[in-house]
């Protein structure tokens, strides 16, 4: 029992004790212990001459004490001892009745307080139960989040192990650089003391090996796409913008091609800042209209699909001339095998760490995607891979390290759904989501220098960052 309920019980117990005392002690005090009371609260014939008579002692429905007394006849001396005693006793009974009334009022007040406290305690109990349930749910959620983080980190273990394997190789590179630096410093003091040609070859050899090492570090498998970062809002709903992945670090020119057809104007900006501010540095009027939005700038030249044909054009920005053109055999064009959004996106030209690629579909491959590696100078097909993924079901696609990644939608809920490795000629279904902020992607291309995806999203030019899982191999690997 709670403390308020104990308090109420004590009060009621005290009232019962007082009632019992009055029913037993009062008759004894007046000398009337022999009085008999019936169960029906009726009195046997008692003569008033015998003195005061108590014939009933009980409690009313509210728990208050009720006493019934018969007074004697008034022929006794008012001054005798028994009369004085009875008057004193009567006064005490009256005082006790008043005390009991006060006690009853307090009891009623405390009882209401107990009822109120009981309601509040029930509410608190329900709240504590809800807090306990919420705590268990929150702990379960946090545990699941930690488990997912651990699952993401597990693939990094073999990468770290491989880095430890390459530690000796990196130390060797550092040592060779230090040695060469010492030799070159000595040359400044003693010209002719060393064979210049031999030193030159050693420097070239070291540079080649370092570049090979960097290539191993830059290539990897797509793990995550973050962003987008909105660079600018311009043009129509469909278009393309790009930078050259083979340009030097100081060369940050941007090229801009609005719309997917009926246009030949390419706008050039010297930097991203100029592109954002709209400060054009130059415009090019191409000899042919382009089809689609899947163009690429690679090593100073623009590669695009000629309108209403399966012909690929290589156009030099430096000379303003067409350097090469070639028909892509059996490739569908003019909305025969476009991406899901249409827009004459039948032939998608792209570049990655390995080189130049064309992604398209043919009747011979039942409308499924074909990947062809191209010679960047002659546009000749070096090798082709036939996939089983229907091109019309693809939202967009891009190449990273020789692997084609296909999105399942150009609208909301977009994610990388399918990948095909040209190295192993195998495919797998993936689940790499990315935020399609403006709800309609009509161009998505990877830039190996920036390690980013360039996208045209409903008139917004945006960038996505990519996270790659690096597989590092040394010369000792078999």
C-alpha cells in the first residue's frame, strides 16, 4: 500500500477505536454496564429512574460515531456527586464529538488527496513504461546503425593490409628520390662529374614507376555517391557540361552544350568561376548538329554523335576542325535505343582512367547495351563487350576504371543498379543510391581527374562526389 493509503487506513482505524471505546467505556463510567441492546437498535424497558442509560453506539454511513443516551428523571439532587460526574462526562463526550467531526473532515480531505495521487501515480507508471519501451527501441536502432557502420568498414581491412604490403615499395621510392636529389645537387658543383644521360634515364624511370603507382591508387570500385553540389542553374531541361580529364592542373576550362538537338554552338569558359558568373572566353560553331547530351571532351578534343546518324565526330578545339569521323557499326540511333528519358541519347560517349568508350545498343544484341573501347585518334573500335542489360531500361550510365555503372532511373529514387566489368566480362546488380535533387537527369558522366560525376539535372548543372574502393597490386602479386 502506498503512503497516502496507509495514512487513510490509520485514520479509519482510529475512528473505529474511538467508537468502540465509547460503546464500552461510557456505560461503565455511569454505572450502567447491565444495559441490554437489541440487534434492531430497540431498547428493552428501562426505567428512567435508574439513571442515565446508553442504549445504542454505532457508526453512520460516513463512518461517524453515533451514541443514544436516556437521561434520568430530574428529581435527584443536582448537586450530588454522580450528577457532577455525568455533566463532566457529557462535556467530554461533546468535545470528543467535535474532535471526531474535525477528524472526519480531515479524513475526507486526505481521501480526496489519495485519489488524486493514485491517478497521478498511474499516469507516471504509464509514462515510465513508455520511456522503457522507447529506450529499448532506441537501443535497437543504435545497435543496427553501428552494425551497418561495421559492415561498411569490413571491406577496408584488405585495403589496409595491402597498404602495409606496399610500405617497403614507398620507402624505396623515397630513398631513390633522396639519392637523386643529392646527385643533382652535386652536379651543380661539379659539372661533368657524372654522365648526364644516365641521370636523365634514371629520373625518367623513376617518374614512370611513380605514375604506375599512382594509377594503381586512382583506380577502384565504386562504393558511394554523395552530393549533389549545385554549380549553376541555366539552359533548358536537357544539356551537357564538362571539363577535360587529361588537362593539366592549371587548365580548368569548362565546355557547355545546351539542348539535345538542333544546336551546333559550344560555349567555353576559362574556369568554374567564369562559368558560374557567365563570363564566356570563346564560342565554337560545330560543322554538324549533335544528337543527345552524351558528349565528352578528352585530351583537347570534343567527341559527339552526329545528328540523325550513328557517326562519331572528333572535333579539335585548338584548330577548329574535324580530326576524325567514323560510323559505329550496327549502333541504333535517333531514338531507336535511347535511355529512358529519350532525347536521341542512343550513343553515349565517355572517358575514364583507361581511355575513350562508346555505350550503345544494337539489334544483334537484342537492344541490350554494348560497350566498345575506342581509339582516341582514329575512333576505331578496339574491343567490344555485349551485356544483357536493355538500354531502354537505363536512366543513364558512366565508366569508372573500365567498369560500366548503370542507373535504374532518371527520375526520383535513382541509384546505381547494375555494373559490368570489361576486365572480367562479368556483371553484378548493385544498390548505390544517390540524390536526384531536381528530379530529371539527362546527362551523367565521370571525370577521372576530378574524381566526380558531372550531371545536368533539369536545368541545373551539378556535381556528385564518388568514393572508390581501391585495390592495390604490387609487382609481386600473382
